[in-house]
């Protein structure tokens, strides 16, 4: 009988055998489970029995026990060096969950308090004739939503072409100053928003060119929005394979047609993400709008005529009034802003998802 | 040795789109103009703020304006000096950054190296979403939800560690202190630092981490000896970007801090502090023309200060990612 010889190189193990390090001993699993549960139970028991403050319990009872438990597990698994390993795991998870709890509290309080103010009439009506202590059945943020959309929409119209052209310069050309521009854009992303507002105030309002108006607000948002749009669209253009560009150029297309007809369509969904993230960056900006558009209590559709309300300035105005009703309105406006941001983010996610599936 | 002149050594040509028509020249010109508009915007900001604040700098004196500590618009001649606010901004940003760094690195480490893939994906989305919470919403939360809780923490800190000078508090008022403002800033900048750190971690060469693990290193020694030394530059840059954001924070601090023109050097639990950005927005409403000039001057100081820190930060981040060239 003929013997079959396997000529392929050493066969790689398949399945569970292929990653021996992913098999964890039962002893380790049990120890980890114990170390995760026992300190929590002890802490809760102390909390219920003695009734001490939660933070005191956390730091005086739970954390020490948890650290000791994790160190013991570390010793069990790795030997003496395992002490620090256990410590690292505890510190990492503790720090991460601490900040997640704080951020969760922000979201929860906005949703819980804001939903009490939210109604169709709150979204639709404007604020004319509304005093700080008027009951919530009257008036709303309708005029502020319209104002926000107009102001942010105008800045988007200006910023997106600028950001896209900047991204073109950063990805499609051999300019020598690319590094400088990129560094400057990143530095601009940390521009204090109040400075941007002061800039437009100094340039147009203090010099008497105009009074408070919607378009000055749009201008004040541009320096804040530009870095985000430029950076994200740069990433999007970078993801387009070089072969596509070369192919277009080799067929004789001039650079601008190659970009418009090949590169840009290929990066379309990334561009959508860039626009949406840029809008999300500025939709909640307060300080520049307080300095440039001021506040108004009725609907103003004219960007060039008179003060214009927006969601952040509405929120800003009602926080400081100090009545229960006005604070309720502030929470409602906060919830509306957060809903807008969430919608923008989800859309951006969906847009970038179609990009990855299309590439497969 | 002879060189064959007719067949020079083939050099691998680099394909590049060079402008070879008028339309192309226009296309690249527009791109270049847009790119340089970033520089123009920064210069314009500086120019307009300086033009409005030149008289203030001249009347108050630059050194006195920055390092003096009286701001009184009712005096005549008006006296405007910035130091308590400038120091307050620095103090709050330092508190915020010191608290934010371990949390942000923990989150980034957890997402990249500890969490299962699905959890990591959700966590990344959550961190990005958190970075988009508008600061005024954080201010609202800080003013009506968080202040009381944080004042309770401050009281316990003071009771336990009151003998250490920085936790001293001689009044009984723990509200509106730099500590609370610092915590609000922490909540704001953790997502920023975490997302940059996570990005740097995710671009690390997996082979050197696996090599460290294969040589018998555990998570702790891998983090300390391999990950942090390799990714350190980028992480530091991310931290500086967070610091820059904290320095410029305006409305989130406004509602949780008692702005007082009396330098609070280190007593972070006392109910007095300062912040340039918040001071500008709070004084702007009722400022006369002369005081507006002072606020513009304060804006110049803030702008130059943050620009330096941010430029330094982005330089470091860029250096830490040489593959981005």
C-alpha cells in the first residue's frame, strides 16, 4: 500500500489547540470569580449593617479588600510578581468605572429632568410673552431650534468646502508645509470657544459694522468647526486606495477630474461623517454665540437682521434666572441638544459602517 | 569601470498628480488657499484682539495686567489685572488633568487590551459620544446635580486630610470651589485624552506586546516596560491637548465656581477661585467700553497661552505617529 506523505509545511494546529494561552485553568477562573464577588458582598454588608456613607464604604472597606483579593489571585496565577498585576487590574477597572458612573450621571440627569419639560408644544412654540416663572404649558424652544439650525447650517456651508479643500491639500499634494498646517489645525482644535466669540465681536460688532446678528454667530463657529471637518475628511481621503487615483491619472484625467470623479465619490461616506462630526462639535457651543448673536425670544428667520436665539443661548439664559420653571426649561433645552447630538452621531456611525461593508 | 550612459539605472518613479492644465492649477490653488486659511484665521484672531486691547495693555502695563491682582471697574482710572483668574485657570486645569489622566489611560487600556471585542466597540462609541457632550450641558449638571455631591466629598476630604495645606478650609462653605470645578473639567477632558490614547494604543505594533507576553511578562510589566515607553509620547501629547481644552473651558466652570479677584494659591476646597474664560463671559454683559478692552486683553492672554500648549501638544502627537507622514 502506498504511503501518503504530507508535503505541506508543519501543520498549524486548528481550533482550541491553536491558542493554548487562551485556555484558562479552572482554578484561575474560580479564583477570579471569587475575587470579583466577595469584596463587593463584604462592602455591601458593611454598608447595610453600619449605614455609613457610600463613598466612605467604597474607599475604606471595598477598595482595600478588593486590592488584597486581586493581589492574592495574582500570586496564585503568576507567582510573586502577580501582586502588581492584580493591582493593575483593580485600578484600571475602578478608574474606568468611576468616570463611566460620572458620565452616566450626566446623561441620566439630562434625560430624567429634561423629559419632564419635553412636549410637542415645548419643541414647537417660541418664547414670546414668556416670563422666567411662566408654567411649562406655555412657550418652548421652537425659535431656538430654528435659530440653531440656521446659524450652524450657515457655518456648515462655509466650513465644509474649506475643510475639504484643506484635506485635499494635505492628502493629494506634495506641499512642503503640510506638517505645519496639520500641527496648526490640531492646535486650533483646542481654541477656547470664548476667544473665537471675542474675535468676531472685535471684528464686526465692536467696530460698528453690525449689531448682534445670526451671521456673526455663524462666523464665530467657523474656527471651531474647521479643524474637525478638515481632520476627519483627511482621514476619509487617506482611506481611498492609491491605485484608484493612479488609475484615473494614467487614463489621462487631469488631477481635478480624477479627484472629483474618482477619489471624492470613493470617500463619500467618510465625508458625510466629517460633516456630521463637525456639526456635532459646534451645535452646543455657547460662549461664542452669547458674545455674537445674543438672545431673542421670538422666531427670527433673517440671519442678517437682529438678535437670534439658539439652543445653547436659550439654555444659558434660563439657567441663571433661578426659578424652578426656568431651570426646568433649561433641562428641556439640554435634552433637545443631546438628542440632536445623538442623532448626528448615530447617522455618522451608520455612514461609516456602509463604507467598511462596501470595501469587503 | 564604465557607466552605460544610454541606459541609466531605473529609479522607481513616484507617481504624483502635477498640475498640467489651467483647471488643475486652479484646483491645487484653491486647496492651498484653504489650507493656508487656517494660518490666516489664527493671525486674524490675534490681530483683531490685539487691536481692541492695545489701549488696555498700554494703560495698565503688560506686566501689571498679567501679574497684578486687582480688577475694579468702579475705580477711576479703571484698574484691570488678571493674575487671580490666570492662576485660577491653571490651578483648575491642573486639578482636572491630574484626576483625568489615570482615568483616561485606564479606559484606553481597558478598551484596547482587556475588554472583549464587542464590549470594546461599544465602549469606544460611548467615549466618542461623551466627548461630544456640550460644555453647557455639563455646566447645568454641575450646577444642579453634582455640586452638592462633590461638596460632600470635599467635606470628607477636609475632615480626613485637613491638616495638609491644600485641603485646608477655614470657612464652612465647600460649594463653588476650584476642586469642584476641577472635577467638572475632569468629566469633560477624560473622553478627549482617552480617545487620543486609545488611538495611539491601537496603532502600536502588536508583535512587541505579544513578544513581551511570550517572554513571560504579565500585563503589568508589559504595560510598564513595553506599552508606556512606546506610546508615551503620544499619550503625553493627548494629555496636553486635554490640558489646553481645560484652560479654555468657559460655561461648564461658570456655574460651579466662585470667581473672586483674590489669588487662591493652593487651597482647593475654599469657595474662591478664578478662570479667565468664565470671567470674560460673566463680565461681558455689563462691561463698559473700557472694560471690554480689558476682557479682550484677557482673551489675548488666554489665546496665546492655549495656543502654545496646543501647538506643543500636537507637535508631540505628530512626532509619536511617524507613520502619518
